[in-house]
C-alpha cells in the first residue's frame, strides 16, 4: 500500500505580539514590491525577506496566534479521520511555508501527497494560484512523487455542510 501524506494548506495570520512597526513595514514593502521596477525590487527585497522570515519564525501560542493553534487542531482531527500523517503548511505569515510542508511530506516517505485547504470557495488567490504553483514546483523537484490537489470543493457539498451546521442553531 502506498504511503500517503496530507498537506493541509492554511492561510496564516500574523502573531498578535509581533512588532506593529515591523508588521506595518512588512505590509508596506509587500505592496511596494508588487509594482516596483527591477532596480527597486533588488533594493527592497532583502529587508522584505528579513521581516517575512522574522514573522514566519515568530514563536506561536494559542494566545498570540489562535489561527495557528486552530490549524494544528484541524490537522490532528484530519489525522484521526484519515489515518494519514498530516503536515500543516502556510501561505503566509507562519512557518512552515507551503513549499517547506510539501518537502516535509516527501521527507516523511510519501509516495503520494494530497494537498487540501479549508478555503472552499473559488476566487481566492491562494487556493487558485499560490497553492497550485507550489504543487507544480514540488512536482518538478520530486518527479517520482504523485501530488494531488483536493480542490475545488463541490459547491453543493459545501452548502450542505453549512446547512447541517446551521441546523444546530435554529
């Protein structure tokens, strides 16, 4: 039987105790890089990378980053439900990044890596662009490994999930 490892692709959130000044600088640099000339990009990129790394590696707790804690909780429930190893990867703000998580899945001996995200609706850049790009890069780096993206979610199934949940409140 082939070894399957699940990568749970989460968005990520800044920790609440990260420096507000550095967070503002990071967001400003991110915005400026989007429209920078090549020369400006070379000048701005090192500081952006420094701040991005600092934020991603910031120690996380349930107090300073409840989203991170909830991501880990979801991963544990997914592990129990599927009986597969689950690696959490984040699109931004947290480590490991999605690229690192895909590499971790391979390091764990995966023959197949199934990537899933709780981002259920179309239209989001992470689900439609960033995650597929990371999977494509991982596929090129690890040609013997099967990578599958369990997305998009069927809209009727998402609606039913929400309806079932709503029923508990009405």
